[in-house]
C-alpha cells in the first residue's frame, strides 16, 4: 500500500471513530519499527482498540504475522480489555473489520470480515449495557 494512501486511510478511520464517540489517534510510525505500535489507537469506555489499517481496491488483503504481533503486543501492555483489529477500507465499497487473537499471517476479505459500523455499534452497546448494570446494582 502506498504510504500516502495508508496515511489517508488511517486519518479517515480516526475521524470515523471520533464521530462515534471514541477517543482515537493515528500513531505515525514506520512499519519497519520494532516497537509494538498500531496504526490507530482508540478507546471507548473500557474498550481499547489496537488497529492495523489497510486500504485496497482488491477483494482481499494479506496482513503479515509481524503486523499482527505488534497490535497484539500493544494491547497486552494495558490493564483494560484490548482488541486487536485489522480494519480494511475496501475502496469503492465499505470499511470492514476482523478481530485477531493469534499471531500469524491472515488474509482479510470482504467475506470473512464484518462492516465497521456494525462492529463499532456492538462495542458501544456492550459498553452502555455494562454501564447500566453498574448503575442498577
């Protein structure tokens, strides 16, 4: 992925997340860095998101093991519930997301991922339900 295209997609994702009420930032770093840093870091309530962002005209994109390791290692540094995500902008179509838990190469396609807005709404609903149960007890 061209670096400018990648940066643009990362900025766009940060704005999408902010519009849903997430606190989110793009972490500008070189992919060759050995530090466990995601492209985008976001938080909503007690939900921490470590995100690798991809943008493609294709119907699928391969994400390498090292990139997966970085986003998983990043979330393990925090006491909050962390989610390692691959978020792909399938250009001309829609943003899709896949949650990853194991370190290995992965191919994210339109078929094996879910729409980003659905995933975001799930997180928001879980957080709101959690808040309501705390208030009621």
